[in-house]
């Protein structure tokens, strides 16, 4: 049997709880006082890791109160006690008020990129009807022009000027960079280069920002149409400053679906794409080839398309559009239903969960048919 000691331990924890609930409410007054104030902001490890005078004030207040009540307790805290070791002693672990500044940094990044990408659009508008120097990369279906390089060089230079410690993954000259936890801009200078070569106007400039391997910002310019799509994590999506949202369509048969059958030119994906397109013809209201993956994604975000899916392309084709769709209320995944991976070049996006379940069920059904075709 056990004596009466254990329940007294819980009473001690209850006392700690009541004490901290009262103290943390008082600390909240400091945050409320600072939330709209002009702050003295300093950078710690990166522009996403900030500290203000309010962080220090909150931490100092909490530490003083804990030491007054429990002078033998240890403390691990973000700003001034971060290197303390965790032992068997009672230890308070706390974070300051710094996170409320992080969104202001992302807003600055968004405003910066919206301005820069509009200037990059001038390059595309200048080149759309011009005679271009066209080169082949991996195949005749994978082209590059001098304008792709010019747009990428401009974007990279502007980012490095503003954020010299940020990383970049971009299609033409920075394609082999690895995605790390550092702030990383993911750039497609001209998405839809084949269309661009022919003067077909559905082309886009696509820029995303990832932090800790998570998309936090997406900006897409359709320069010929003068459409600017933006999304910041947790703040919804806009086109030319106006809120956009996915459709309320919940039936696949009523859906307008975006697909890219021309990608069947690649042997690896030929059967998959052609069988899927054939199957969709009797299951949806209509199919549209956009010719630019990121435009296909933002068209779902805007409510022009209900579903869009594509396989076998590149991360920079999708990253900005992926977060814009999510912030507009859409659902994204890999075409087999597994979670979307920034560095994977395949995606399916839907206007809502119900529609997503239906397109994934269709994909599962047609997947077996691809295997049957391959067996023959």
C-alpha cells in the first residue's frame, strides 16, 4: 500500500497552476500594451527569429514572480535563460512574446515581393510578342529563352539585395539547391515557357517563400492579364487585392477540371496521363489544359476551376500556387492522396474536401487501369 503522500503532490501542482494562471494573466497586460505600439525589433538568428523589448519585459516579470514564489526552482526561458540544462529539479519552461512580430516580417516579405514581381512582369510583357532565342533543355518539350534568365536574374538580385542571408531555389540557375529550414525563395521565372515561345498569353511568374520547410508565402503574377495573386499563411488569398475563394462545387460530374495532357510526351507518365484524361471525359463537366501549372492552381483558388492535377513537373512550378489554393479554402495533396511535399513535382488540388475525396477515388480507380495497360 501507499501512504497519503501522492495526493499532496497533486495539491502542490494545483498550487503551481493557480499561481501561474494569475501571473501569466498579468504578463498578458504587457503583450496587450505592446501589440500596437512602435517596437524596437532586433534580429537573432534570422529575420524570422526576432526579439523586442516586450519579450524581455515579459520574461523578466515571469522569472521574478517565479523566483519570489519558488526560489529553489530552475528556469529555462527563451531570451536570457536559454542555455540552462533540464534537470530533475522543478523547472519552468517559457517562451516570450516574440511570435507576434513574425507575421509583420512575412507581411514585409509579401509587400516586397508583390512590388518586385510586378516589375519582373515588365520583362515578360516585353518578350511575349518578340522574336526569342529559344534553347532546348532536357527535350523539345522543355524550353528556355533569354527572358527566363532575365526574369530569374532580376528576382534573385532583388532578393539578395533585400535579404542577403536567404536561400534561393530557382528553375534556371539555382535548381540544385536543397530545401533547408532557412528562409528559402522558390522561383519559376516563367511558368509556361512553351506558351511564351509561341506568344500564347497564359504564362506566369511564380515565387514562394518557405521557412522551416513549410510554405509561408506565395505570389503569382500573370503579367499579360495583369493579375497578381498573393497569399500569406493564415491570411487568406487575394487577386489584385480582392479576396478570392474556391468554389462550392461538391460533385465531380459538375466540375471543370484542369489537366495537362501534353505532359504525356514524357514516356514515364504517358499511360498515366492519357488513361486519366480518357477516364475524366465521362466523369466531369469539362477538362481544360492551362499550359501553366501555377495558373491552374490559382484558377482553383479563384473559383475558375474546381480541380487541377498534374504529375512529373518541378517544385518551382507548384509551390506558390499550393499555398494560394490552401489559403483560398482549397485542399491539396499528392495525386495518390499522400501529403503534399514541396519538393515533389506532382499535385492534385480541389475546391473542398468532398471534391478532393472524389478525385482521389477516381485516381485510385484509374491507377489499376494503368497497371493493366502496362501488363499488356
